[in-house]
C-alpha cells in the first residue's frame, strides 16, 4: 500500500535484541523489563513505571490501582468523567469496576475534552476524570486542573496514542496521578504488544506491582505500601496473595525491544512533527477538510480529517477516492463511543449533547503519520483531494 496507516520502526537493532533474549533462555518478565521500566520512567520524568502486556491492560491496571489504594479508593458507583471519543478500552475498565461513566463532548478543533462542557459536567458524585490525549494531542492541563480546583477528584490520563507529546514542556501522561501508554505495533514505539503506567505515587506503584501478577507479594519490595513487611521465607512469601489481581505481565522480549525503541523515540517524534508541519501546509489548499488543532507539542499519532458538512463533499466520496488510491483510512479512533450497543451494559450518563463527537463520528477519518519523510504520500493526497468538487 503506497500510504499505510502504520509501518515498522524496527531495524537490525531490534532483531538483535530479540536474539539476545532467545539466547538467554529467559522469556518471561525479567531484567530487561525492569531496565525498560526504569528507562521509561526517566524519559518521561516520573518516579515509577510498570510495564504490562498492552495499553488496554495499562488502563485496567490504573483503574484497579485506584480501587485498592488506601485513601479515597474509587469505589463502585463513583462517577468518572470521560470524553465521548476514544478507544473501547478507555471505558471498559471503568465499567468492569462498577463505576458510572459520564460522557462529555469533545472540542470541535482539538478533539480532546470540550473544556466548557467538562466544567459543567462535574457533579457531587464525580470522583475521577479520565483525560484522553487523542491522536498525539495533549489536553490543556492547565485548564483541567483549574476546573478541578481543590475538589477531591482524581485526574488520570489515557496517553496510549500520545507518547512523546509535551504540554508546557512536560510529558503528556504525567499530569495526573497515573498515565497509561501503549507500545503496540502501530504506535510511536513498538514492543510487539505492550503498555506502561507511570506514576509518582509510591503506594499506587506497589499496588500495581501486585495487581499485575496474580495479586501476590512476590514482586513487592520487602518494605512496601501494600502489606506488612515481607518475610524472608521464599516458600511462603512467594505464594502470598493480598489483592485480587491479574496476569498482565509482559514478555522479556518486549522489555528488550522497549530499550532499543526508547533510544529512537526522540527522533521518531521529531520526524512525525516535521511531517505534521508539511501536512498542515498542504491542507491550507483544502479548507473543506478540518484538521486537528494542536495543543502544546503533539506527537502526531496520525492526521485526523473531518469533512466540513456544508462543503459539498461527503465522507463516503472521500473514503472511496482514498481507498481507490490505496491510502489506508480509519475512523477517528472509535468515533462517538456513546453510540455503541455495548453501552446497554454500562451505568452511564451524558453531560449535555455530543454534537462534536457526532460530527467526528459521521464525517471524520484519519490517515497515518510515520517516522520518515512523507513527500510522496503527500503528493498522493494532493492528487486525491484534487478530484473532489468542493464549494
């Protein structure tokens, strides 16, 4: 395909990293995972990092950790505010922990929270806000923190699509109590499958270490924030279960890949941002397509496009032309998630209307961005957009 949605960021270094693990004979979570966790925490400027087997699992682990922390646990029935546009596993852990979702519309330009609606959506039952940094674009965290003020509302981030993005010089994913990241194939870096959670809270870190692997104490330090001090008897201590956990452990191969990929991340983000500059310049000639407005410094996961409803062009026509030209296209993440049949299982409410999410759902799509120059791909776009009869 001349213009795919995603492409590999690997070279020989990644294959050599895999061979190192194969030669070691240690395939389950081990020292390479630990090294990657420490390196990733340093990269984003957080105290702690926990790697898991996917970004979806990272979201699950975040919500589970809030449930089992000692102070102000996130109990069933508590209300959590979410944007109406995101991926399914932003929402599922909230439902799975018995929480009430409150959907808020997105901003028509940034595709992140509509901040006016967010400020009006908070109720006396609101205990957390899940900020989703969509397609590489950070939220306006100064505004969000001002909206929260001194209320006891936990801010957490789904940053799975926005690794390497900055807001006011600080890494997206580090503004809340915890932030999740994804290292799936199509994301900024790839560890095959993989996800991470970062936090500065030692108790949440220890809770996640236990929850990640069976809820046991084996991976906790001797003195920790979850249990009494661990005993020195490995026979009993290795099989002491203290939390209702999971098996979300990553493979050692994923940790080794993460170390090589992380070294490349700054250049990957730089190239994506250079491509975005050229893309925005290109799109000046096609005002019938609305492009996502950047907040801070986006890491530009992809390029979202919304066909202006009064332009005389339909999304169906655009998708036909792009598919014919072998340009890979997808909906804007999952569109307006509140339209999905799965919500019949949810406890949820909608704050106001979701008109901007509906517009993105009915008129939007996105195409890929990559870690290499896209001159030929952009020329292909120009040829496609030139075939439309926009007003």
